C-alpha cells in the first residue's frame, strides 16, 4: 500500500512540475498582482453573497 501511495505522490509531483514549467514558459503577458487581487476580492464577495454572509 505504501508503494502505491508513494507512486501516486510521485505522479502528482510530476504533474505539478509540468504545470509550473508550462506557466513559466508561457509567452503571454503577465497579470499584474493588483488585477489578481481585485479578481479574488470580487470572487470572494460573490461567494459570500451567494452563501448568505459566510460562516
């Protein structure tokens, strides 16, 4: 069982490495941090509104 879990972890690590490399190699323009935080704030506000105020 342990070998299976180790293999799964290795595969997950490889997928993550590939996604990171893909993002680094992506020639499209970077997204400004302020833009990212604005999007996150908006998404969070929408989620809170949808869920009726949180907690």
